[in-house]
C-alpha cells in the first residue's frame, strides 16, 4: 500500500513510512480474566470515502459524542486540504456522512495529519491542521455548532520560527481549559486569556516526533520516538520534564513509538511501538505493546506482546491502545495479517500470575480496509470502531487504486458481564466452613451452566465453582484467622466478557471467641 501523499523530512510533516510489508482515554481497573474460547468477529464498512467533497485518507481515530455519532478528520479531499466529518446512523441500518468543515489550505488551515478531534463541555470540537494558517505552518482550530451548521475559528496560527509549526495528531485539555499538543518544536501549551490564545513550548522532543499526548493526575505523558517522557507541574507555572524510559529495540524492547502512552487509574502506562520486539530481526522488529509501572526506584517496563508479523499476526502498531471495562486491550496494526495490510487485535487480560493473550480479531483485505493508522474506540457493548487510510477500491478510483479510506466496525467482540460476591457466615470462627456465593449477570442473560468462576485471594486461587443459573459457590474451612479479601472472577466465554467482583472481606475469629 502506498496511498499516502509523498512527504519529505524537510517539509515539517511526518516522514513516509519505511518498513516493509512483512513487517475517550479510558480509566479502568486491571482485572484478572481467563483466556476465552475462539469466537468469530464480523467487520462492517460503515462508510467508504470517495476522495471528492467527502474527503479522503482518514488517519486518526474517531471521537464519539455519546449519542451514536462519530467525528473524525481526513487529510485530503473536501476543498483540497482535508475535512472534519460526522458519521451518523441514517435510520435505515446504514450511515450518512456530513462534512462539518472543508479545509482550503489557506487561512483556515489544511491537512490534519493523524489528527483526531475532541469535544469541550459546550459541544465544540477542537483539532489541529498541519498546513495553512496565517504563516503556512498550521493551526489549532475550533468548530462550533450553530443549528445544523458548524463554524470554524482559528484559535492559533503557528509560525515555525517562533514556537514551532506543523502540528500533527490531536489535542488534550487540562482541568483549567488549556490545550496541549505536539509540533515541530515539541510539546506546546495554548492558554486562553481575554479571547486570545497564547502559545509556549514547554518541552522539546527529538525531531520528527508528533505522537500526541495523554494527561493524568495533572501530569502530561508523551513519547519522543525513542523515549517516553513525563511533564510534572513545578509549582511556579512551569513544567519539570523527566525521561522515564528509553527504548532499546530488538529483541527485548520496542522501538519508534508513534503514539502517546495511555494511563490507567493505578498510574501505569500502556502503549505501542512501531518496531522492536522479539520477532522480525531483519526488519528491526515487528513492534510491541508495552506497559510501564511506577515504583520507588523509577519506572519498570514490561513487554505485553511482541508482534510476529504476517500471516498469523499483525506488525507495525501505530496508534494508542484502548481498554474495555475489565482491562482487555485493543488496538490496530498498519501491516501484517493474512493480507499484509493490517489487523485489529485484542490482548486479553490475565488471571492470577498469567500473561496477556493476543488474538487477531480482524485481518483487513483491502476491500474492507487497508492501513488502520488510527486507534479504536469502543461502545458500551464492546463493538470496535476505527478508520483505515485506504481500502474499498470500488470507491475513489482517483486514490491510486487503493481506495480513499473507510470507517469500520468490528462487532461480536463480547458482551459485558458483571460479577457480585457474598459470603456466609461472616464473621466466622477458625475451622468453620464459609461459603462464597457469586452471581454472574449480563445484558444477554446469565452465562451457560457449567462455566467456571474462580475465587481468589489476590493472585492466589482459593478454589472454583461451576455456574448454574448464573450462580456459583465455593466452600472452605481453611481460611486463616484475621481478615481475608476474596474476589470472584468469571473468565468469560465466546459471547461474554469476563468480570471480577468487588472484594469481600471475610473475618475469621479465633475459636472460642
């Protein structure tokens, strides 16, 4: 696939990818989920871009408004320099695209490379465009709804000689309404005051890094291609930078991060690297999914998955990962798979001391998508939505014969489940039998009889019980005197996601008291 417009190193935009073919930040609690049986997913092309007024080459991920509509950007088409679009259900089982803004490449900006859009609380959209503006070096823009129309306002015009230029990827907000993003100089901050926006570069990164940012607990996290950095407020209105990891590449680490790490609510970071990992030595590695965990002596990295490349696995993960409510990880690769044009993958969260297990949920085959540079978003029943930069050549014959890009859905991933736990008697006495009873429910009803619930104390398996009518129990008289926190974990099946209960604190008193 070579559907990208040519981009040179010196132009201030992303270099052209050089690896061979073979090759709503969600906050969640990581929960132990067992491996699940195979289950066939389905992919649906929701919309195929024609390359004309509707746009072409969507590179970033989608944004949901919470009402079933999706928003995104294309780098071409429209009036010539890309679009911001809305995709909405049409009531007849299909989807309709509406162009909210067509970039001219002039004062309004143009070519939103790898950009996604974000909402504020008033329903306005914000994003970046890498070209155009007053100085030709890109803009930060706002789109405001007015009835059925949207009005664009350029919030800031970049000038490469002063504060960097050519922003790529999307933006993040902090709690004070400041915007942050990345351009040719590094990390920039835009602060509103009296109707104007003031820019300052708060951290300089390696040349060529435009990977976007994440924010958690007031700290900003990002990547500099070969490093992961943290920006912490210094108390004087500025920022203290710390490099928390430097990638070393094949065979034990990732290399070339193209997306921001994603924080969880325990302070861990998760992300992808385009290269590195344990497989594909001749190509510098097929890429990784990594986890960084904070500790008293710094951050510790764990490689959760090294991609193996075609035909059984993907290669080259580009964008950030996403999570479901039980800690399973989802993402895309731009290469690899059975047709060498990318995959959608899942890393199922482990149970106990196990490891993440990868499953390829979908192999793109050009007709249904080609090159998913953007990441994924999930709905409340775990359907996955994303974009590919090319695909469906039946549309957009002017896009080099590869198609002009699509919006897709991967369905049939799994239904969510919920597990609750109770114990009796509580408190108990030393040596007395205690029964733990778990109930597993879902929107699709209880799991089939005979499926297993694991009763855990931390990472220690206490015992198991078979479900019957959505209930399972486990009885033990071996608990030690004191308090023991017990949870029930349902591992899921071919239709249901696994789930974990809140802990029950079982009190065991000494006999005779």
